[in-house]
C-alpha cells in the first residue's frame, strides 16, 4: 500500500502532519479508544501583535548581495538554471559518531547539528564558490516550547520558524566541522520568545521574502515519528517525498531509528564532488558495518 499526502503549510507543519496522520491511523486501528493527543485548534496563540513590533534582526529575511567580477551571484538561480540530479545518503549511527569525533576541539552536539554542519559544508565545497562569498544555512526549528507561555500540546499549525546562520565560504570550508556546528547552535539559542514574536510580526508584511539566493535550506523530517505509522498493515518500508528538490531533507530510515537519510538535488556537474565530500572518510567498514551510501 502506498499512501500519498499533499499538505498545505498554511494548515500544519511537519509535527502537525505527523499528529494528524497518527490520529488517522489510531481511528482505523483502535476505533473504540480516545485519541492520545487531542488537536488544539486555537491559531490565535501565534497571531502577530497589533501593531507589529519588529524588535530583532532576522538574517533569514535580509537579502544577501554579492558580486564576483561585477556579476551578481545568486546560488538559487544558478542551481535552477541547469539539470539537477537527486542525491541520497544514509548516515548510520556509526557514520554520525565519526562525524561527531571530528569536532575538534571537543564540542558536544546533537545528531542534527553535526549532520547539518557537514551537509552545508559539503554542499558549499562542491559548488566551488568564491572564498569571500557569504553563505547562509536556513533550518526549521520547532518553537512550541520556546514561547512564553508554551504552545499547548496538540497544536498542529505552523509551530516552527526558520533559524538562520551565515559565514564566509573560506571560514566554512577551511575550518573543522565545529565551526558550522557552533553557528547552528548560536542560531538555535537566539530563538527566544521575543525573537520569535518579532519574526511573526515581520512576516505580517507580505513583501518580506525568505533569502534563498545564497542559502542551503534544511528541513528536519527524521524525528517526526512518521516511520512508525501503522494503518493496520504494519509500519512503513519507506517514508519520504515523491520528488527531490534543492531543499535538503533529513528523512527517517525504516527499521533504524538512529540512522538519517539526507536527500537533496544538486547540479549534474557537481554530483561526484558532492558525493565525495559527503562520504569522505565515513564509509570505512568497521566491525561489519554496512556501506552507508545509497
């Protein structure tokens, strides 16, 4: 059985989508039992203030302009102007452990932080950008527990924002993995109640657009629980999008909770370089580990 869904982000985010699908599966398999999590419909908890109060700087919505030999550089435009090839990499727990060991000096980090930094760095290295060019990383962050008061359990609307960090190409590609990880951690920690409320108010201006001209965008789907959905016929063999885009997705791996699949499309001319940078030194088989590249 193949189940396809089309979800409008105006209705819900990834967490909300997972909540809805699990409720659907619950109704089918346990029709006499109440839902474990009841939907919370009050969208006003994330409404903008009146009047809007933009009190913080929001890097993800600040246009980056860069010229190389007097030619304006737009990475997004460059990517879309040529054939793109889907790439997919499965990182096992062993791969992720090796990534974390590269964080010298020693730095505590999550799986997402290590993998996001590594993917961002590999992506930038493969594109051969000018070393003085500034690149951004945009990534989704759940803010349900960051707001005061916290958003009640069961809220399925858009309870996430795009965190953003920026650095020069030279600093990202010549530094160890910890450089990107620290930037990601700082971007996450900056998302206070005041910062998020300011972003909500900023987005009331419909002319405000996400700056993607120099950005890699990562969306975290790996820990939404979608790989555990059971409509009565067993858990999924695969969960993921129908197509692969220039936006990077972290996906769950069926039957392996600790593994993460990274999926993103890149220009045909850089596929081999990107594959090399993504798996360089991580694919050595130790103690019978399986090859981690798909």
